[in-house]
C-alpha cells in the first residue's frame, strides 16, 4: 500500500467503492485523513462499513468541510451529465480528483525523482504496460505495475528512487489527474472511443494529450492523425514511434519494419520476429514503445531483447492457448470491436474465425478487406444475422450460436484444411454481454473448450 499523507488531518469525500475505491479509502486512512465514503450501490457501502471505512450519504454531508472529492474513474465527470456528487463538489468549490492524482502528490512529497511511467492510448495500452513492466522486471528492476490494467495504484508499494511504477491510464483517469507528471509519458494511438463520456473527439484527444504534456519524456505513436498532431505540438523531449504501412519512412522516429526495431539512423535495437506474444504490426508498435522506455530507464540492448523474447503476453489478447497438431488456437476475446479484431486478422492467415456477440456500431463491415485471410467463419450470439449478411458470398460461414458448438467445429475444419498452420481464432468483434458477463469469462470458456478437445 501507498499511504497518502498529503491529506493528513483533513476530511476527504470519496465516491465509488469498488476495488480501487476501497484501496483509496484505506490509503487515505493510513496517511491520517478522515474519509467519508459513499456509493450508489448499497452492497458496496456495506462492504466499506465492514472494512472499517466511514460512510455517509454525501447528499447530506457538509461539503465545505471536505478538502477534496476523490471520484471513481467510472463515474461521469462531464458527460453525458455530471454525477450528482460532482455537482455538489463544484457548488462547494471542492476540488475533484482521482486516485492517481493522490499517488502523484504523494510521489512529489515522498520521492519526487522516483521513476514513474504512465501509458495511455485507445488500443494497446494494457499489453504495452505489461510488456514494459516485464522487460524491466526481467532486467532485475523493482517494478510496480497497476492502474487501469487491474491493480489500484494505491495498492502498490510507495514511490521510491529505486522503484519503477508502470501505470496504465484510461482517459477517465487522466481527467481526474490534473497534476500528472510522469517521468515518461506514453501515448500509443488515438481513435474514436468513449465519446459518450467526453463529448467530442477533440475533447477526448485533448485529455489524452494531458498525459504527455506534464511528462519529462514523451513517447508517442505517430501513425494516426490526432497522435501525430500531438507529437508536433510537443516542445520537450520526445521519441516518435512509427510502424510504416507503406514505403514511406519517418526519418526522425523509432521505426519497426520486418520485425526489426530501428533507431532513426537505421541501427537495429531489437528483433521481435518469432515472438508469438508479439505478432502483428500493432504488437510491433507495443514493442517499439517498450524499447524506447527501457532505453530511457537505462537498460542495455541485451536486457531489452531478453525481456521482449520472454514476454508471455496477456490473457485474452491474441493469447496462444494451445496447439492440436498443426492447428494453433488463439484467444482474442478482448477484441470487442472491429478495430481490435483487425489487428488479429492481419497477424494470421488460414483463419477459422469465431466471432459474434453483442455488435458494436458498424459491425464487421470495416473488416471486409481482410476477409481473404479467413478460411471459414463460425457465428455465435446475437450478431449472427447481421454478420452473416456481411459475410454472404465472400466468406463461408457456419451458424453455431454458442462457443460450445463453434470450437469443436472450427477445430475439426482447421485440422482437415491441409494448411501448414491453420488458426482457430476467437476474435469476436463484439461485446460479450449477450452470452457472457464480460470478455474475460468468454475467453476463459474458449480456453476451457480448447483444452477439452480430444
């Protein structure tokens, strides 16, 4: 735990009592603050009370007595409309912050030079966060990984000059961190997302830009327009990351082509060819970012290559879950939209593609250019009719309804295909909510079914 001492002796309101909310309340209490917490869910309030956290309906609280409102990142700050706690805090002139802001303030008070790497982006930030942490840990560094990737930041060990915090940040978390000042700030990419919470694409991009604005070193992917514009506005230390899709090469960027990460002068820094957990151009970008960050933190080329080569990958993100003969089985359940599934379709050929669920706007039409890589599609869930209409006459498909039907059918067809390395790929391009509570449960079920195959 990181005790938060910067509010010692003060009263702090806290709203949102999920995992990170409970960790934040305990960290504030450990640092000497008086915490008054609440949640719209009565069960969450009861759990907090059982853990010894003070609770009160914040509608009835005396707001002028609060030094701050610490808000869960899942609670609307601006759109579609501010949460009722946000309105009460603003009326009282109470600042509104999140748990990562508490960490930043504690870091400045405790160990202002402590290494702190913050990573954001629309896609790839979890894999890149895990990859950076893995490379550093394999090189013997003391690494703490958390944030949006799963472990609440205040549950981690405190900042220290010899300890590196590697933290994934969502746009919601950045919005609640006005004092964000990472040693290294990473912006992977920006595509349209979370506009229901940020209003416009311009506002969403502006929030992402805040992460690198206060960073000592910025590492920015320049393969999309908004990120490229942000890199051009950057006035401090900057490393550009470029994975070219054509012949044009950026002469001032860390570039990846044919699996080789190269300096702007052409010097090869790392080789990701043959690393199963880093397949595809999107993972080349992830690897190049990890190389840039690791170099900035003093790792040698040998240490970096060893870390990349031993990276196991993340569950549900192009995760290799098994082989049966020549058939490779890949769990990409995290691909809940077409943009994410595109990354998987470009990484493989001879694909037996399991897809479907609760469809997102646009369906799979953006994936038509990659249909030539698909040998057969297996449709599950509520999107089956819509996806069948897009596949009709282009890709052969089978309506399977459930994973329990799709996995053995895809395995049988792949094994009989005669292809050198056919791939059974779960990359649904859909949310899971029609059949599974979340994408993790969907991916776990796929893994179970693969492991149960004869």
